[in-house]
């Protein structure tokens, strides 16, 4: 399981590194100020969580859980109003169109969120009751 933990931390590091490059304007389309700040904050959270995960700190896995949680769902209203989207790093989405707008489920973030939650559950089970 240690190999899985290390692999998840490296994937988080790569994913957050890509997100930092997007936030800084090095990759992808230029983001507006609010979008760039949101992606930069998420990417920095992911980067710090990856470093802590590589040191095998439990707080790193919790940070990774939060990093992936904000990326799972994106919403774009049909009327052009304010939507919610944090696309940091790699994303493959399942698009659902409704009358009110478009909802996107990021399958990569969902899979990595589930793997990180499984890792935290495994660590809790191995550690035993506190």
C-alpha cells in the first residue's frame, strides 16, 4: 500500500504542477483574474498536499482530498450567469446538459478523490482506534 500512497502523491504533484502552469499563463488559455486566482489557490493547495504526502503526513492526504473535491463538479448556467469551475491539472469530463445549464463531472478528479479517500480509510484501519 505504500507504493500506492507514493504513486498518489506523485500524481498529485504532477497534477498540481500542471495547474500552477495554467494559473501562471504558461499552459492553456489565459484566465481572467478571478479564475487565475482560484486555480492558483487550488494548485498551491495540491502542491503543498503532495509534498506532505510524499513525507507520509496524513495532512497531505487530507489536502489532496480537498484538492480533488473542488474539481469534481463544474457548472455553467445557460443564461450566461456566474458558473463554478476549477479545472486544475488533468480532466476528462462527463457532460450533462439541462435546461438551466451544463453540469460537468470530472471523472479523473472523481477517481483520484476515491483513491485518496480509500488511502485515508486504509491508514485509519491500520492505525487502529485512537
